[in-house]
């Protein structure tokens, strides 16, 4: 497992990535965003507020910003700079020590963050502290052969190997959260799926146990 300092160096040195408006990114993030919206409590008065932890260059922020009143956080200045949200919606912050008061947002979300952390349970507890209604965790599926292979060959992705459904559900439970909905889904990889093959991957992109990602929604 790569330690905190190495992770920071890795993300600060990140080069060019696809823009969040790219069709492959819409195919990656769109179905997950819709599933999350459909399985969380609908807002009654105005949009829900959401904080996104480890938002990176905004693959999820881009779509969430249309459905929620969004604040995006990340510990990497480089990644936040690439994130297309306006600067007043971006906060540089470490996942283990969020600079927000208790119950500050309706939802707290993180995508592809926890498998990079040495102590993911600390970040999940922080998310539960700042969220009033839901905590949503999205991580690679260790049971998917391709994700498993990335975890084996790439040191920064090694944390993926423990992300089975019981492990992800247990992370929320140990933080005092109650599981509301769980799904394994996704056949599109944001940086690796070739645009030319998108129609094929979109056609087979539906919830299935061998999908690339787990999504767990918890009630606080
Ligand atoms: C794989 S990227 C995911 C980005 C985005 N959520 C997505 O799914 O496309 C992981 C992100 O987590 C951030 N990150 C890693 N460790 C962190 C920490 N301890 N606190 C906050 N952000 C962190 C990295 O800077 C990076 O932007």
C-alpha cells in the first residue's frame, strides 16, 4: 500500500486527463449519478446540498453540479485546478479531517477515493459526521478481473484488492451508518475505454455482480 506522502505526490503530478464533458466520461458517470439520485431521498424544497470528497478533476462533479448544490473537495491542488467547478465551490481538504461542521450537507459522496487511503474508515466516519441524510461510497470492484489486475500491477491501486461487497458495506456499518441501497455496475472506464467502442460498452452497461464499481448508499 502506498503511504500518504507518496499518494499526494502521485496526484499532484497527475498529467492531462479526459475532460469531464467527454462522451466517455458521461457514459462512465451518468448511469451512476442517475442510480444515486433514484435511490436517495428526493429533495422537498430546492436542491439537496452535497459535498464530494476526493473529487479530483471532476468526472462526477460535472454531473452532480446539475442535480445538487455541490461543494467539491480534494487534497491535491493539481486535481482541483483541473476540476471545472467554479473556484467558490472547491475546497482543498484532506478526507480524514474535513473543514466543515457536523450535519453541514444533505449528502456526502466519494468516488474512487477510499481504496487510496491507508485508513478509509476515518474518512467514512468524517463523511457521516458532515452529512445529514446520506453517505454514498463508490469504489472499484475487487471481484472484477480487470480491476483486480489493476490492483495487482499498479501500486497506487493496490487498495482495490479488499473492495468486495461485504468490505464496502462493513465500512459504512462500522461508521454507524445504515445501508439503504447497494449496486455493482459499470462497464466503462473513464481513462481507458476507447471512444470508438463506447456504443458496445454502453449497450452492456447495467447492474451486474461483475461490473467495474460498487455503489453503496447509507442513511446517517
Ligand atoms: C482516483 S481519483 C478519483 C477522482 C474522482 N472522484 C473520480 O472518480 O474521477 C482519487 C482522488 O482522491 C484524491 N485523494 C487521495 N487521497 C486523498 C485524501 N487523503 N484526502 C483528499 N483527497 C484525496 C486524489 O487527489 C484524487 O483526486
